[in-house]
C-alpha cells in the first residue's frame, strides 16, 4: 500500500498538513493534520510498503514496543484508508 499520487505534505506554522492536489482534490477536499509519528508513517507510505514493515520501522525508529507500534500504525492506516488516501 502507498499514498495515492496527488497528495502533498507541508509543514505550516509548526503543524504538518497533507492535502490533495490536481485530480485527487476532486475526491478528497479536506486536510490531514498529523504529528511527528504520522509524518514518519506518511513518509514510509511514499513507497509501496506493508503494515508489518511500518511496524518494524516504528519499533526501530522510536524504540517502542511492537504492540504499541502496531496499534498506532493500524489506527493511522485505517484513517487514511477510510478517507481514500491509500492505494492498496
């Protein structure tokens, strides 16, 4: 899975926001606000990657337990999937 083409991530006044551009903007007209963890996952999703690999990278990068990483990744990915932001 990966982020659909047409979504861009920007840092605006200390907050990270993702928005749709071009053709995709007709399908998604909102903004996605995220913290540093969300940005970490978002950047991994710029390439095709599995949830399992993201969890591994979260454990390595943040030194958290696999259970916490898995819960965070599942919640974030579900939000993106529910809003049509991911290519599956």
